[in-house]
């Protein structure tokens, strides 16, 4: 079964961006670039929540991440907007779709799935016990408010630390394995 990872860059108080969606506080580094370069080689599919995809489009990524299968989850976007696009609009139940996607053989043997941003979509997939790993580039800043990384859930999600590495710029890169519920 394919692995689904959720992650990104966040403030220490767990925000993806400021309330106005700006990310002017992000600290880019060669270390983070190296981690991402390695990571992109392990996946072939990206899941986007509608708000995260809208942000990506406003910032020049109209067709998602090049070289990947891109799935945008929305019940409000018009399918006609995606006609002829390399992006697939998913308006059905997210958990059911992702469960089937994880069970499919990867087009490139061994490739996994990335959930890009999307705190609301992440909540749905955490609740359905579909996320296998989380990883974040945690920035040494408290934004005080912003777009939250995590939204309230109906249950606790237990994690096991896999890696924790400080970067020279003060950021901390960390990954955790999600401990799935007993079947």
C-alpha cells in the first residue's frame, strides 16, 4: 500500500501562513532544499485542498506540481475549469477516494502520495486514519495568529518520532510516523 505523508513549513505556534496568506516569514535554506529534493523523488501524486490549491494558483502553479498527478478536493469548484488540465478535480468523499488511491499500484513502482497543505483536508484524512507520516520544517517564530496547521479533531492521533534535525538557520526538521488505530 502506498504511503500518504502530510507536511510543510510552519511557525512554532502551528500556522502555515499569516491570516492574509503571506509567508514572508519563511526561512529558506540549502538544508530544507536538500530535504525537499530527496522527498519529491519518493512521490508521484499530490493531494490539494481547495484553499491550498487556490493559493498555489495565485502564486503561479496553475497546473499543480509538474511531473506529478495532482488531485484537488473541492465540492464548490466548477469541473469545467479543469477541462484539459493535468489537474484532476475530486468532488466525491475525500476519504473514500484517498483510500482507493493508496491501494492502487503506483505508476512508478514504490512512489507515494503527498498531502500539500490543506489543514481541513488533513483533518478529514486523519479522522479516516489514512495519513501515515507527517513532516514539518518548524520555523523559530510565533506568528500569534494565521492559517492553522491542524484543526480540531474528534480523536487523539498518536505519533512516533522518526527524525529530528536542527538546521543552521534555527529551523527544526522533524518527521513522525502515525500510529494507526487497531483494526
